[in-house]
């Protein structure tokens, strides 16, 4: 395929404003609409209803099924909502009769499968975990099938050659890995002649949800780009990748990051500000495919380009970010000093509980491990207390100053001075010798103030 191929991911919130997406993204240049593959997410909020709310954890239909509650009425309520969504796209060209028929068929078939799974679980003869994982995969696929079918139908009704690339493996009993399904689904398709609209969910024997959970659509996007040797991978969001959070700094004080590298993207993902899921970005980085993050509602802006070797030409903090949903787990033990491999005991406990830490600070007899709040379970703490003299926890926040070129004298001093001038106490500070990310752990009620102080000191005037 031509190396001018672009694979483009459209997020859920953006998809819900599809009329604007048509004008700003897909049909922006009506003379150059082909050689594009669009990987679409479910419309905003739909995957939350199918599974659980991504941020709050509020249960969705999947949890209703897990706890053997009335999932069928919940599925029918969702069907009504999806049909209402269909009718909201009638003005942009959707054939609502076909769209309703499509999603109602999918919902009915899904309910039948869930009933069968429920009966099998009731027998007590199967591995419950495996069946529930399969149910989660099945439910996750519905949202992307819905949005991809609708998008294809709209483009066809507007007179364009468009192809619905259904990676969900709907009613396909053949066992295929994720990569095999992508390969077979694109066989015989020529993106130079048809606009390909692919589901963000891909069915595979290994289970895309099992390994990547809610990052699955970006993984699909990444795998397609790598397999088809795309020239560029583009992510369309409802906002720019900015020097700071506009809700905290004020829109007038932040500016888009025009260029950065994959290292910076990894640093952002590590504290929850995902420009792209790290397991999706790594294959693109290895394949030498650049990533462009664009604001779908600001089509005149070139977006933020991530490449492997980019280094900012001047000393500059590119972004200030952080998280206020982290906990310090402090392990204090007088036996620690001078003992080789002492922290390995801590790491083994974290591994047992499936916990990846964000930061670690040490001295002679204390190790602080900063982890996500959701990972700080009572079971984890109790296992640590069995091994060490004193284990305490404290809910805190972490703020970061990140950039591809901050490895120069004075930046750390400037950052700590900004926090001190704002009367913010630093609990821990961390920076590796690579110097792409300065991390400060602070009291949680200083989270907003700390970001503003760092952004004012390090980012203002760098537009």
C-alpha cells in the first residue's frame, strides 16, 4: 500500500458530534478523501453503559450480568438509547431505518448469547472467570459496531465509496488472533478507492479486553497502522494536547504542544494524561510511524506531532500535569540500611497484587512508593505490614513538569522555587538522569495551586 496512507482514530466524545467530524476531518478536503482508514470509538458514554464508567467505576450492563441481575431490560433500554442516537444523525445523512435494524439485530443476538452464558454459568461446570471475560468482550464490541456502521452508512448516502470494516468477528466461529483478524478483514480492500471505517474493537483468541481493557480501541488503531505500514497515525480528540489543563490554568494561559517525542507521551500516560495508550504507542514508535494528536474542532491547527527523535530546539518545559488520585505507601524499617535487595521484597508484593508504581523515593531506612488510589487496597497494605516494621499510607497528589529538553541546570531549582513561593511543601521529588520528567509529591489540597505555580514559572511565554 502507498506510504501516504493515514490511519486515523476518532474518540467517543468526538464521534458524538459526527456532523462536525464530517466537515472538519473526513471531508475536510473533498478532493482528497481516500487513502484513509478511520478507527472509531463508540459514541460518548456508551461503553460506560455497557461495561462500567471509566472514571467513577459506576456499574454498567456487564456488572448487572456478573451479579445475575436483570440485564435484559438494561440491554433493551440501551437499544432505545442507541436508536434515539441514530435519529439525531438523520440530518447528516444516516438511513435511520437501516441503522435501527442493524443495532436491534446486534442487541437481540447479544441478549441471546448472554442468556446462554447465564445458563452455562448456572450449571457450575465451567470456569466462571473465562465466561465473564467473554461476556465483557461481547458487550464491549457493540458500541464500536454501532458507530462504525452509522459512519459508513452516512458516507455512502453522501455519495462516497465507503466500507464498514467489522473487526468484531460478528457470528464468525473461526478462531483468529487479533492480528489475523485485522489482516483478513483488510484483504481485498484498497483504501485508495474506498473510505474504510473500522470498529475500534477487534475480536481475537487472546481477548483484546483481557490485555488492554479500555485502551482496546487505540490498540486496534495502532495494530492497523503497523500492519498496513501507514505513513502517519492520527488521533482526533475534542481538545488540543496542551501545556496544561485549560480547566485549571485558564484557556487563555495554555497553548498547544506542536512537537514532542514518544518519551514525553510515555511520561504523560504514566500519570494518567494519556495522549495515547502506552501499549498502543510503542509498536508505532518501533515501526517509525509518527503520531499526530489533533483537535477535531479546530481543523486549521496542525495538531501535536510525536516522533521518535524530536528534541525541542530550546530549553523548555512542554507540559505541566499531574494526578490527585495517588497514595504514598511509606515503608519504614530499621533493617533496611545497607541490606542488598531490600526493596525487592516490596516489589514482589506489588507484583502479587498487580500494582505498577508511579514513583519511588528512598533513603537509608524508608521507601515511599506512589501508586494510584485504586491500587491501594487493604489486602496490599496488610501484606506489606506482615513483612515490614512500619507501613503507613497517605492520600496525596503528584505534579509533573515534562519536556524533551529540560536537561539543563536551573530548571529543577526554578520549579522548586515556584512551589516554595506558593507556600507548597514538597513531600518527595524525583527526576531520573534522562531528565524528561520532574515529579513532585505534594499534599492533595495543593494540587491545583501547584500546577498553576509550575505552569506560570516554566511554561508561560514559551508559545
